[in-house]
């Protein structure tokens, strides 16, 4: 399986780009679990905090299906 981080443009690969990453992921036509995996990998790479609030910003009501 390929790394989900590969979907991000290089310009988004820093922790201070969180808002832009949220917008980018919201626009992606992929299932919620794939978006969350990409978000997890982005936070691991950039050192940004993976918070419940961040997951909810990206997934909205579907976040409940991926938390836990």
C-alpha cells in the first residue's frame, strides 16, 4: 500500500499549513478513512498535533466513525 502522504503538494508539508491541509482534504473525493489516514501521516511528518478537533474539521460528522 502506498503512503497517504504522497497526495499532499510539497507546499503543504509543514505544520503551519494546517488550515490549508484541512481545505485540501475537504475537497478530496476519497472516503473518510482515507482522509483520516492522510491527516495522521501529515501530522506525523510535520510534527503537528493530531487532535479530535482537527479530525472533526476534516471529517465533520463522519469523524465519529473514525475516532477511537
